[in-house]
C-alpha cells in the first residue's frame, strides 16, 4: 500500500469524475490520501470528503498566497478546525515568493502562526516553498523562521521538495521529512541526485494532485493513482524494490501523521 500525503482532491478539476479518481487510486494501491488546505472553504470541502470516502484525511491551514486577504475571523476558524479529529496536520503553509512580493511580511507572520498552531495541537506542519528559478530567498527565510521558532516537538514535511541540497540538509536537521512528488521523475530536475543520499525513513510520497503530474503524464491533470509512478522512480533511484519503498514510505507517513491502523 502507498500513502499520498498531499492531494487536493477537492479541487474543481477533479469534481467531474472524483469517484473514478478514487477508484483508480485504490486500484493502484493507494490506501490513504491526505488533503492539504489552501483556505477555509477547502478545509470544509476536505472534511466533507472524509465522510464520503474511507482513508481520507484533512489538514487545516491557509496557503501562503492566500494570506494576503485572510481575515482574523477566518484565521480563528482555522484554529478551531484543528480540534476536529479528522484534521491530521496544519497546512499547507509556508512562503511563496514566485508571484506577488508585496506581502512577504504577512506571509511570514502567518507562517509563524501556523508553526505555533501545529505545536499547540501536537500536529505536523506541511510546508510550501516556492521562489523564482535560480533564487533561494524564500528558502532562506523559511529555514530562518523555522529555526527561530524551533522546539524539539516540531515535525512535518517540506512539501514538493525540489532542492537545492542545502534545503534537504536543513529540513532533516530540523526534524522534518521531505515530500517527494512528480518532480523526481522530471529529466534534469536534479532531485534524484539529492534524494539518493537522503535516508529512506525521512521521505514521504505525494502527488500534489491535480498539479505537478509525474512522467509520462507531465503537463496533464495529476491524480493520486500516479503516486505509484513516484514510488517506482524512487525505488529506481534508491536501488530498491517498489515494495520496499512503498512499505517504508507508508510507515513514515503513518507515524508522522498518526494515521496508522
């Protein structure tokens, strides 16, 4: 069995055939799917899907690009929803310097809020980080803030890990896992070289569906069934069997998110 630790299956691009999407995931051996939030409505959508399908789990948080317009009332709702037992993580939060740089300070403030919320609720933290190509200002700020807020109980995932190598080292030193998705399958992305030396017990698998589809589906809609392609590539990189990778990453996800049987 495989766990997809990051799939926006509530997204409108999956509405038309969601039953079939879930069925294909099951057929591919995907036992559980974790749904990161981007705003308050998405948390409610994820919780509703938890009641519709077995093996689904929700997160609560505000995506960094959505913090610009987030009200204090909405934030209070996020805090309250973390009490729901179906919420297994805080996220996705983090920093995104790819688009609008006019509210970096606000993004950083909300990142600290999410960190403290995760610690207060003893939940893992799921982190988004995105910068312009060949720049790592976002990465440096995120690692700096995590270091400033760090306590031994802090844990979580650097979602959609794409490098550079020093970020992997920083994440591991802070007690985080790396979320490995479709980028691992992209030619010349360089993620395979970095991941080859990362201990398997610090990796979890993800799709980020409906985004970031792995090869050979790159550029098309992603879905949780494709996490098996990521697992197969990781097995190739590690020189292991698909079964070994699936079992190890599933155990990692179950322990990290508290979703074991």
